């Protein structure tokens, strides 16, 4: 067993990621989440966003439940898959929620869904499958909170690289991932159903500090 240092002490993880590990890391982080999110925050009712000069209201990050699937699917259709057909419908999102090697998380604020992210894990790699924040809730740190949660989980579980694909034209997402330390790996010609170019970006967790 290897030891990973987290804010609250040491958490023991096996050398190789496996099914039980994902469950353990996920539940561990769920119970520790408030401490991680609020550790730099003087007022626990507000989240300190390091790239903003003002304290911002936090989003609540939780694991998605089956009842969330229809809303996540609709967000994917409207804000991610537009112009490409609708692949991630309710049934596919339900499969992801039930899959032991996948984390589906949501961001809530004032009892309404603001965003979601889906990450799958295989060996030492994690892949960000789908990710969106509703237009009204953008640029307020929800996307950062979602991805930081997934990155923290991946780190605890011993993942070395996080990858994501995005449309080449999606410069906002490119900036977003860059702001979190992702770098472009390669261009993907006609990647999106043969009609749109894409690119792959990656975050190397072995070189990440903090
Ligand atoms: C990409 C997306 C999830 C970002 O969510 P968000 O909650 O707005 O992101 P954050 O508020 O945490 O932004 C973090 C940083 O990302 C960058 N960023 C976010 N939106 C940006 C924009 N419109 N223009 C330039 N940079 C932007 C900035 O560096 C920002 O930090 P700052 O606000 O301190 O400048 C959101 O724009 C979205 O849902 N887009 C449509 C779906 C999509 O493209 N998904 C990704 C597909 S791979």
C-alpha cells in the first residue's frame, strides 16, 4: 500500500488503481469535500476563488443520482453536442452513473443544477468525457470546482494523466483547461463525427504542484 498526503492527513491507496480504490477514493473525497473546498476560506459560507478578487458563493459539488440523468442528458444535447447529434441521452448517462469506473458529479446552487462533469478511469489515466456549466452560471467558478474535485479524486487514486477532447473552435473550453494546467497534446482532424476538427489536451498530475 502507498500513502498519499491529503489536507487532513494520510490516506492509504494501493499501488495500482482498481475498482475498490475508485469507490474508496470517491467516498473519502465526498466526506472530506467541505474541508478541501473551504480550507482557504475565512467565511465558510463563501468560497474563495483564487483567480477572483472577491469571495464568491460556493457551488455544492455532489455525486449525481439517477434522477439527475435526464437533466444532464439535456445539458449535453444543448451545450456540448449541438450540431453533432445527441449521443449522451438519459440511458447513457444512467449507465455512467451506475458504472463503478466512472464518476458523474454535479454542481448545485440554490437547489438548482448549475453544471456537471463525467470522468472515467482506466489504469493510471483518467478521461473527462462530458462537462458543461449552464450559461447563467458560467464564469463564477463552477467549472473550476467540478474539475478540481475530479482532479483531487484522481490524485488520491494514483492517476498520472487526465485527458480531454474538445472542438478546435471551442476556444473558451481551451482557455478553461489551460487555466487548470492542461496542455494541448495533438490535433484531431475530423474527430467529431467526421464534420468538425478537435484537439486532445492533457494534465500531467506527476508534475502538478499543490
Ligand atoms: C467551459 C465551461 C465548462 C467553463 O465553465 P465555467 O464555470 O464558466 O468556468 P470557470 O468560471 O471556473 O472559469 C475558470 C477559468 O476558465 C477560463 N474561462 C472560462 N470562461 C471563459 C471565457 N468565456 N473566455 C475566456 N476564458 C474563460 C478563465 O481563465 C476562467 O478564469 P477567470 O474567470 O478567473 O478568468 C463553460 O464555458 C461551458 O459549459 N461551456 C460549454 C460546454 C463546453 O464547452 N464544455 C467543455 C467541452 S470539452
